[in-house]
C-alpha cells in the first residue's frame, strides 16, 4: 500500500479565493482514489492543523504532494508558517535530526541530516505569469525555470529532509486566461505519467 499525503496551500486572501488550488487538490485526490493500492491523507492549511498530527502525516507518507499558489514570487504566508511550524515540530520526530554536519569538520555535509530518505515529493504551483515569462528571451525571468528560480529554495527545503523530487507541474496565466477544464486534463496526464502502476 502506497501512502500519499496531499497538502492544499491555497488561501483566501485579497483577490484570491483559493478555489483554483482546491480544484487541483480535488483532482489529485480523485486520481489516487481510483487506485486500489494507494491510501490518501490531506491537509487544507486554511482549515487549521495540529503540528504533531502533520508531522505524523509526513512520516507516514511515501509521497508528499504540495499544491501552492505563488504570491509575489514566493509561497503564501500561511503556507510558509505551516512549513516553519510543522518542520520545526518534526525535529528528531521523523523529519530531520540536524543539519548533517559534525563538529570535527563543520565545513562539509550540510543538508544531510534529514530523516525522510526514501520518500518523494511533488509540487504544483499556480501563477498569474504566463509560461513564456520563464522561457522567452528578454522576458521577466530571464529564461530561468520555476524550479531553478522562484522554487529553488523550496526544493532545497525538501532535500534537507531527505526527500527526492518527482517532476513538478506549474499552472500559468491562471488569472487572465484560465482554462480549468483543459488544465485539469493536462495535469491528470502528468499524474498518470509520474505515477504509473
């Protein structure tokens, strides 16, 4: 039995209702619920959470899937708080035990103290920016991908715990040119490709 933990980091704030990330989360849950050998747990950050229970979900999971909007080129404030609170609670409780270094040679092995080795994670992000902002010469992100640019630190955070990545999926231009039906079809194909039996 494979254990999948899905985190919905969508928030209702300003002109965002969090509905798009709820739709992504629902699509992900429905995808895995069709599999007889998968058990799913979820957290919707806006519904509140208990840090100890969240640590237990991380340590239970074989795969962690994060769904987050991007606000001002970062994850939303409530998601950042969730990470800070839950990962700190997870110190010596299954998420990490140290930064990995030893006093005999503190210059090496930083980032190797994670306790979640063997587990995997995947992140989706949703953007107002079009995909071309990341790929087209002369555009805003200077041909730097989401994963190598704005989410670089997010990926390093997960590496710090010992997890390894499954290919990300990024939704673009969701404020001005959203096509939810099309996007969910393409995203479902991504899930199918990444989680083949």
